[in-house]
């Protein structure tokens, strides 16, 4: 998945079509700074958290995090979703 190609999330995304559970999961991931800890807080499996993140990125058309091993960093689009 490419980054948003200049897409401005707040303008181009119809928020009514988003799954709010995916957004909630994303916020927990950001707060926990770790997918495994986020899964524990949400009381779901780590693969489910990872799948939810992928579904949210696909629905927005933007990569929200860059993953490397056991850590991740928010992209500028990930930061814009959090703000």
C-alpha cells in the first residue's frame, strides 16, 4: 500500500463509512505503542489487532504505521488520524 499520494484525510474521507471499532483499535495501538499490549488491553488476539489495523489502512487508502520487528512508527497520515 502506498502512502496517500497527497490525500488529505480530513477532507477526502467520508467518516460515516468508517468502522469506528477499527478507529478505537488504532487509538489503543497508538497508546500501547505495541500490538501485543494493545491486544491484551482490547482482550482480543494479536493477529486480530493486526488485521484490524490493515483493514483501517485499506479503508483509508493510507499506510498509518511503518512496522519494523516489534515496534512501529506512525506515518504522517497516522498522526493525522490521531489528532
